C-alpha cells in the first residue's frame, strides 16, 4: 500500500496530504501552500501520526518560506509562522523535531530545506522497515515461531508515517512470514482511527482483522484471545514512559495482568531525552463535540460537560519492549530512570550512525 499512497508529498510549491478524515469512504488529497492551511490540516488530523507529523513539520518550514517570499514577510514574521507549525500539536514530539531539524537551514534557502525534509521522509521509510523486521523477530523469539493473534490500538501504519508503519510495520513483517492469525483492532478515539484507518490498511494488505470497541480490549486480552499487543507512540520519555492515543493505558494494564507482552514500536525521533518521565507530557484535549455528539446529533443532555483527552501515558514498567530502528530495548524491572536514559542515549547514538 505504501508504494501506492503517500501521506505527505512535496509538490514543488506546497504539500500534498492524504486526507485521513474522509477514509475509508474516499481517498482524497489536500494541497496546502500556506501556514494557516497546514496548521489546520494538522489540528484536524488530515495528516496525523507522530512520524508523518515530523515529515509534515520539516516540509512545513519550506511552506512558510514560500509564503514569506510571496507575501513579503520579514524574518520575524517567518520565524513566528515556523513556530506556529511547530506548536500545532503539542503531544507529538516528532512534529517539533522535524521543524527543528530543518530550521537551521532557512538561511541556505528553500531548496536546502526541502532536501533535508526529503531526507527525513526517506529515513522514516527505511527506519519503519527496520522496526518491522526487528519487532517481528523479537516477538517470534519471545513467543515461539508460530501464528499469533495480535492486538493493536489506534493507527501506527503507513498512514501515520511516511510509509510502511511502526506498530503495523511489525504486523506487516509478521504477516510476510505467515505468522498472523488475527489482528484485533481497537476502534480508537478520537475519530475512530483504528476502525477507519488501521482496518483499511490491514484489509488492503490482506491481513485478517476484526474491529472491536476500545472497552473490549482488556477483556480480549484477559480472555486469552491475544498473544501480543503492539502499539505506536507519540512521545517517549527518557525513562520509557510512553504517550499514545487514549486507551493505550488500559491495553497496557490488561497485558500486565494477563502476562501478555506489550511492544511499543516507534522511531528514535519519538524519544524525548529532555523529558525525564511521562508526567511532563502535555495531554491534548480534543473538541467537546467529539464526545457530546455523533454525526452532529447530540448524544448527551444539554449542559453536560465533556472530558476528551486525546492521549494517555503508559508507565515504563508496563512496557515489555521498545522497538526502534536500532532494534529492541528491554528495560529490566526496577531499573532506574537514569539507567534507562543511558540506554536510550546509547541507542539514539546508534540510530544516528544508522542514518549516516
């Protein structure tokens, strides 16, 4: 699928984004040529998923530079516009990382920024394939070389990345080896990203799957219907605490209770070494209408408030393995945050060498 559909593409004067808000019913694209349109697309989840946001953020700097040229902005206005892109969604660290990687090249011109942004995209695809291979190998080594029932939450596939996927990249690699019996797909709030997007990807790839309500996931795990859970991440703290779509924590708690491995699959760009633990992760609040209405029709009494966090944080001790493009990292029970941070720094250095 990832050879046919790209989430983010540079057109020469703007970004062509696959509109994920209208899937699975329609395959449409949005072309953005100004910062306001890009920020809106990011906030509305036209483009979403931590790695894809990193790519969009990198190219977003070029979008801002093009707009600055057209409209005669000064450097201060350009810097403010770039910062707006960087801060469009605060939880996903990749968005800021993508912007920060290319921002020093602004003085070298649009071509230099675009070239570096394309490098971010290309590295993401290669990294995702490495994550998939490493994650599949770790799971089969841990559980035995047999067919498996996998549970996943939200969408961490080609749609959430520049191609192939992180958590779904692991599933794809398992499927390529004939080792997937069934994938249980949590429907996932907000915007049903599991049922709309993950199921769409799996069906196109010919991978058996069943969609379930988020509230069914812990029961599925505790009933022994899932052998492993594989999820992505929007930000990983230095101690291994993992922020992911709301509902991931329930999956993690059920896995711990049932003795089922929980694998977090994400690129090293998702690891925020400046963040000691998950308590510092900003939790995005989504619009109340997503909870209070369904297709525009009110579903709760007038005057009732909504609590609609988009993410939760899974403590590191509930994560069995973190799989990145450099391979799996297991954090032993009782390991100190500083030790985990040292391991993370070592692996981050390895990831940098791999990129080179």
